[in-house]
C-alpha cells in the first residue's frame, strides 16, 4: 500500500536524518543464591522490580529438567532470555535482558550437566565477553574439594575455548577471598583453593578497599536470650580479569527480607572498562501467545467418559507414569508402615527417625515421589484440556465457579500449614 501511494502521489521530500547511535554505558549485574527458585520467586519479583538488572544469575535453583512449561517462571523472567543448568540439589540459571540478548546475539556456551555452570557468550560491536553463572561446591570435605577442582578445570577450559572473550564469573563461590570475608576469620581448604585459582588465572573481584559487604548469614548457635547467633560471610562474588576489575566500582548488597539466607549482590560495570560497545535497541516485545484455557465446570458426563478413556490411552503416557510411581510408592508404603508398626513396641527414649526409604535417603525418596505425583497430576490436566470442554481464562478470574469452603477443608488446611 505504501509503495502504491508513493508511486501515485510522488515520493515525499527526503527529510530523513541519520539516527544518532546510542550505546549502553553500564551493565548492571546481579546474583543471588535463591535456595529454591520456586520457593523464592515472589521475593525475586520484588528484587527484579527494585534493581532492574541487565544480567541476572540465580544459583541453587533446585530445578529439574522438564519439557513442560513453567508458567510462574515465564512470568517472573518475562523481560529476559534465560538458560538453566538443572540439578534438583543445586542448579544455576543465567538471564540476559531481552534487548541486550538480541543486540549481542547472545548464545549459550555451556550448560553443565551437574547444575554448576550456566554460561553464555555476548558479542559487542568490537569485543565479546563470556558470562559464567556458577554454583561452587559447598564445604571442605574430600568430595567437595574434588568437585571444586573439577569445576575449576572446567572453567579454565571454557576460558581457553572462548579466548576471544573477556570472562566474567558470577555466582555463589562457597569460599572467601580474604580472611575478613567471614566474621569468624576462619580460613578453610576450599578458601585456599579458590584464592589460588584466582591468583593463577589473574582473576579478581571488583576493587573494594574497605571491608567487603556480607552476602550470606548462617545461624551458628544460641545467644543469652535464646536468640540465634549468626556467622556472616562474603561467599557470593563477581570475578573479572584483574586489570579490568580494578576499574570497576565496588559491589553493593541489598537486604530485602528474602526467604533465602543469601542477599542480592549488585554491580554496575562500566562498559568502557570492558572496551565493548553494545547498541541500545528499542524494547522488544514477546510474541503473542495463545490464550490460556481452563476446564468448564462442572464437567459433563461425556467429558468424564472422554477423560477416563484418554487416561488409558498409551499415547498420552499418563498410565505409564502412574505405573512408574507405583513401583516406588508401593514398596515405600510397605517399608514406612513396617517402620511405624515397629515404633509401637519401642520406648520413647529409643525412638529413631526414618533415615532411609527404598535404599535412598528418606527425604530424597519422598521428594522424588512428590515430584512424580505432581508431574502425573499436571499431565492428567493437560490431557483433560485436550479432550474436555474448555473456555478461555478471564483477567478477573471469573472463569472459576465460586463455592463455599467447608469446615472440614478449613481444618485440614490449618493442619497442613504446620507441616
């Protein structure tokens, strides 16, 4: 239409001026150990809205690999491209703001299978840099030190592989740079290994002449008033090549009343120090998604019949998942019941906890079962959305049929809230 109009009416005068190139001057980086991303995602909404970081590294996310969408995570990180290294006991997620990811052709470099490293490469107009989100092993046991050494070698390999990039290592190091980084002034073997690694690779944190702010607090005892006493430490950090780190202002921490025992660490990195140019793009918009749907309630008899038949269809995989859960649940139930029955003949002084279940730590076995059951419920619901009558969700949640809550349900909720 525009071409036809121009041909018919004549080309307009050329009043177009060359746009002035704008570049990003600073890069705001934030990292935080969230102690479970799902548990902390409401805290993070506040944190992200407050600090508006360009780069965000979240450690100890405790996410498992899944092909199913995580609507809560999409909503939380709606303005970011993100990549995750999955592990249900650890895990790392690295996020880059949409317009920066687009301007730098951001691409993943490594997503460690043990959930320790999630790294991406960003390309500026004249230089590149490698972001490494990291969650280092905790403690100084022989196993932890072995894992730490393995991780250090992995990071060195990545830095050598992407030798044309400036490395930026971000995350929970689970070690201190200085003796004064821990209120106890204790130095452990993990701290020594970490310091040797930085020294041998010419790496250091942002320049901080005074005492470095704490990022972690850990209860270590009881005070005179029976209140917890804490040890504070600086075990989260942002690491750069030494010659660049000394040109950057100190990092800051921010107390926001989070559920995690870590606090956010924030740094404003001048891009002049990195000698990299990142053009500023207009805000990018996510593609329009299909409207979400929910089941029409109450369900009709035909819907109930269709749903029951669909659950038995092997193509949906629900029956196979149920059988897989029962293979663990049945022996676990038998073992737990036997343990409880044995407690009836045991005195209170000799009462023991259920330490193992199905030859696994009891906590791990129960968490695995719960996750499997949750997955089964989610899969069943997706099948229901395919075969039953649905309607589009309304913004004011009027698609739910309100109903009175029974006293029995209220009492059950009160009991469950104590667990």
